[in-house]
């Protein structure tokens, strides 16, 4: 019984600690706005690891990589953003800019 109580307590605490993708996205955007690009990258990647995709997510991750001077991953994520939102001019422009580096 004691073991069950401990396991239940651990499970409940994990549920309380877990953050929704929307909360992670907001925190990642805040980190980016604070020029904490490494933390923003970590949080954006965490969302993607949960098998969630959006053009805005990939675009923001690409920008975070770009700010860190990581050209190859930024290009990859600009391309992913364009796959999810074809014809987006902002995504196209940022991709072209990254490819010129």
C-alpha cells in the first residue's frame, strides 16, 4: 500500500509538472524575445519531439538556429516551414537569406 501511494504521488507530480505544447511554445517565444536562443531552440525541439508540427513552430526554430549561427539546421527548418505553409513569402525570404550564408 505504501508503494502504491508513493507511485501515485510521483505520477500526480509528473502531471502537474508537464506543460502543454501551447505553454512550451509561449515559453520558447519568451526565451527568443529575451535573446536566449539556446533555450528557445531547446523548447521548440521539445515540442517537435512530441510529434507536433506547424509552420510557425519550424519557422521560429529556424530563426533561433539562425541567431546562433547554425545555418544548416536553420535552412532545414525554413524548408519544413515552407512544406507546411507553401508560398509563405516571409518563410521564402528567410530561407533565401540563410542559403546565401
